[in-house]
C-alpha cells in the first residue's frame, strides 16, 4: 500500500466519506456532517486554503464552523473539509463571525456553504504569517498554498490513506519528536559515597558531578549503566528527567574564530550602526538600515550587540546568512554569545532535525534563528529584529515557485512588525545602493551607515594586478605568474597562510574544437557539456545525462561540427591548480581544496576549515565558496588564479557579481595583526571592475554600471519580470507564448500613458537561452515596468484569461535574476 501524496489528497469519492473514520475528533454528528447546512446555522466562519496544488483553484474558500468544534478552530490550524464531493486537507488563514468579511466567500454565489469537518492540528502559523503568505502570493504571482507551505512545520503535512478495509484515514508524517532521559545528581547525591565494591555506581556518581548527562551519553561512555541508574534512583541519589531533544543544532568545532569575544571598544562605525538600529527600534519604525562596511569592519559584532539588546527586552531575532557561509564558524559566533537560545536552519538538515529546530523556535526555547533564506518563515514569537548578512548574495532569491527574494519579504515582515531590517554587506547590491540614495522605497525609509575601517591595527590589504597577456608574451605557461608563485613561497617560508580563489569547478570543465570553436552540448538541453577526465565522460549539468568519450587524442574524439580531431580540454579546474600547487610548494605544506567535489558530505566543509585552522602553515584553494565570511587572522596572502571568468558572463549583473566576488575574497587577507596582500591574475586589467578592486574604490565601477543600467532600462531602475513557457511540442509552446504575451500586452496598454514613454515594455517572446531542457522546448518574454508598478496584478490578470492549456507549463519570475 502506498501513501497518497499530498498532491492527491483530494482524490475521494462521496461514498467513502460515510465509512471513514477521519472525523473521529468529535465533529461526526449528523447535523454538522450534512452538506446542506445553510450559513445561518453558523456563528463562525473560516477561510481555508486547500492543500490541492493547482493554479486553477481560487486561493481560499469559506467554510462554516460547527459549534461543536468552534473553540478549536484558529488561524494556523490544519483542517479537514469537503471540496467538490471529495475530502481535502486545508489550512485556516482567517476566522470571522461575519461571512462577508472573509476572503474566499466569493465562490459561495454558486454553492452553499459547507461545514468544516474536523480540526487536524493546533495552530502552526500566526496571523502575521498568514498575512505575509497572502502578500507573497500576490507579489510573486504564486499560489497561496505554495506560499503558506513555507510557514508549515517541515514534514508534518497530514496525508490521507486508504486502509485495508477500504476506508480512508489520516496519517501524520513519520517525523516525530524525540525525548531523551537526563540523569542528574540530587542534593543528597552530591554528598553520597558509594560502597567501594559498587564500581558502576561510583563511576556514575563521578560522571554526574560535573553536570547532568543523557542515558545515551552514559551508554557511550560506560556501555550499560541502566541497573546502576535504577539502583541509585531508588535511593534518591540520582534523578531522571525526560527532556525533548533538539536534533540538528550540533555545531561543535575546534575553530578558534568560532568564538565571538566581546570587544573592549567598539569602532566609531559600529557605534553609529548600533545607534541607528536602536533609534529605529525605540521609535517602532520599520526602516531598512544598510550597513555598508568593508570586509573585516566588524559587522558581525554589530549584529551580536543589536541582538543582545533585543533579547534583553524578551524579543527574538532572525539572522539570514547565505547558505554557503552557514558554517560552524558563523554559527559558533552566535552560539558563543547566545548559547542554546540559537536555532539553525540550512538545507543539509534531515527532516527530523529540521522539525526539531522548528519546534525549538515554536516552543519559545530558541529566540535567535540563524539560517538560510527560508529561516524567515520559522515561527519566531515577538520578533524584534531581522538581519540579512551579505545582502548582495543572489542566493537570497529562490529559484523555484514561489520565486521570492528574501530581502523584499524581510522588508514586508519589518513593516508588519514595525521593526528594523538590517542589511549588511561589503558590496551592497545595486538595489540597496539606489534605495539608500533615494532615501526611501516602497513606503519604507532606507538609510546607509558606513563602516569604512577595520578595528584595531588591521588595514585593508594591498592589491596587485598581474597582466596575464604580458606573462603569455614572455612565454610563461604556468598557472601561477612569477609574482604569485614567489609570494606563495614567501608566505609558507614565513609559516603563514594563503587563500587561493579559482572560480571553476571540476577538472578541465569543457571540450572545445581548436579549429572551429565548437563546444559539444547536450542534445536535450542545449547547454555545454562538462568534461570529467576521470570517467572520460561529458556530463550535462542541466539534466544529468552523461556521454562517454574516448580520451583525446584517440581516434573518434572528433568535433561534432567540423570533425576536426583537435578537440581540446579548455579551462583549468581546481584539481589542476592543486596539482601545480603541490609541485610548487614544499611537501610539508598543507594544501586544502574546497570545491563542490570535496564538500559533498555533510561535515566536509567544517572539517576542511578545521584542517586549515589547525595546520601550522597552509594554502586553502577553492571556488567562490571560500570567498565568503571566513575569518582567519593568519592569512596574509590571497591569490586569484583567473579573475575573468566571472566578468564574461552574459548578464547585466555580471560586473556587480565579479566585483563583489573579488572584493570579498580580497577581504580574507590581513584580518589579524599582520598586513595582507592580494594578487589578482587577469587578462583584463583595464576593466572598471578591476580598477575598482585595485583602488578599493567601488565608485569607479558603480558610476559606470549605474549609467549603463539606467539607459538600458535594467534593475534597480525598473522591475524585470520573466515569463517562461515550456512543453514538448515547439510550435504549441511558441503559439502559447505569443498568446499569453498578447494578453499581457493588452492589459499593459491600458496603463501605458500614466508612466514614462518607454515603460512598461514587453520583450519577446523568443526561445530561452536554454532553449531546450529535458526535451521540453522553452520560450520566454520579459517585462520591464516602472518601480512601484503592480506588475503582478497585470500578469495574474492575463494568466486568468489564458487559463490552463494541456502540456503547456508557465512560470512567472517577478524581479528575475536568472533569465536563462
Ligand atoms: P565583517 O563581518 O565586517 O567582515 P567581523 O565581524 O568578522 O567583520 O570582524 C572581523 C574581526 O574583527 C573579528 O575577528 C572580530 O572579532 C574583530 N572585531 C570586531 N569588532 C571589533 C572591535 N570593536 N574591536 C576589536 N576587534 C573587533
Ligand atoms: Zn570543430
Ligand atoms: Zn541535458
């Protein structure tokens, strides 16, 4: 017997309902089970979002609440309802004594009001969460169900199941809370002297003198202790207590930098930032404060101090960090200040761990949450502060529906709670910069606080650019220029540490024809294939298909286009850099490689950093994952093997991203007492981005970048919305894209005159850059609309007229970042 997936919970027939034992929770009186009740019978109504994932359904439906269960129906409850002759699970987003006041009552023109059948769970989200879900659903043209699911405890969605007798019953998800038994000494226990012969009891009492232990820990330490525990419990020497165990919070690390010692004296910048945050808090405003602080200026310390003030008032705080920097080091800093009050959310948690962390927040045991973007949705009570670190990071935008941006959702959350939102970055996004320049955005005040200096004696590192064209002309063929090689040797001879960035994954990532420039691509997806030398395979990283190739220069490894045999590996991978590094450096220098391949296992990231920390002298080589947030004072050299990959991406944000990456990685140097230097190898030293990094002066490239975006009508000066359609038959997808684009154009034209001459604009439809993925053809069109323009309403309106078309899928990405 298989479980019914949540998507199918509505697959019920009327007859089954009579036999079901679902409504065992006291709502099975015939009076209330009758669907023919009229609404005059109810003194309470509920607006319910059905757990039926389809865009075609209205967002919520109104139901009558029978008196017998009225006391247990609240916002946030999971309930069982009848829908179109079937049963469905739903979530209450509003309750009201007045039917007319409820959203979802519109559909009642056609049908009679039905009763809520039963309550399946106590409240799991608050009224504020319901409000935020409704806002997100509108803003991002997503279904209310998709948005509401973000707020639900992980893995506990009730499912319906047909049992052996053919009846339906509700099963709760498998993830269950775990209890642990804690053993501690009683007051008498501390004075107790066991008989000499009772070795077990003596061991137990000794072990417990330094604090309570769980039975699990005791078992690990001394194998079986159960009889000793029982004997001493009878005598009143030890006490056993059951406590909820919170899985997933383990973040033990040997990293010294995971400790956050309270500094004796805050810098002027830190004091300014804290004063700004306090001012907003005291006046219960909802301002957004952008902390524009150079790397190592002590932004984390500002967060910690601000949170301490919030905690002291009995409130809670939410801190978002990019998934990639959610490391033992980061978590450790918060733990060392706030102890067990910290809950952690990231994508590597198991379902049970996730549930435990969620419960820890829900129960109030945790009042500080540190997590990736989804941590915004956990049930913090009495929220007092939201912080987003590395605000410019693209990972704050969700790539699947609902396609929200954590910064925008957090701003809305700040509005509802009337609390500050703090955004920290050494390279604030163009959006944050522009909003601070305007002083406001979307009805909120945006203000910038600069932290231009590092505390104490540590200074910003000196930057050197190496022109690779010159190196090449001089006949150099090594990955490392003379300057970088010498600097690396010097660092290790002085017993210091270096960080080397190489922004590419894998070994020799792609093959290219030296004669015609053709790069083999996946026949299903039109993306370049990655070459994996160990397995001699070309891999498609879009659909995962692998194609065997015979190793070059064997016969048959020919160009698919011109049949030339000069199909060569292009680009160098981190592995190749590692090999050359080993040849360069003395054998006893630890070389730690950190990339997607070496960090696959759960704790790999942490262990690699600990190894780097523990080694007397070492080089940390890695992809962009090493650029963020690492704080090792012994690092005196940062090298960038090839700075140009990031710059050459065909995207209007490429410059911003390249600058941010280089500035971030440069910031890993010279964070301690010793000065640091940065060596960047590039073919493009004249680019504005390179000059800006070289001078530690962002304005060199931002002026240029802003002018380009303003004249070409790109964010942050307009809103960019991407609508993608896909399906198996190319002609049908194209036709559907054209019809939908036409509908959107029609709605746009009604509003055109109110705004500037050029906006709003619709571009396309055209085939996507990724024209084909998994044998589905993809077309898209883009919308450029003025700021403050309700683009979501326009698209939603057009989609309603468009309806559903068989085998045509539509995705809407408001404020799109990735338009491939
Ligand atoms: P950022 O997050 O801005 O890159 P961090 O918060 O990591 O900077 O701080 C960099 C280093 O400076 C850390 O080791 C931190 O402990 C230390 N630090 C922060 N504030 C102070 C201060 N006021 N005085 C001395 N050291 C400080
Ligand atoms: Zn060729
Ligand atoms: Zn593919």
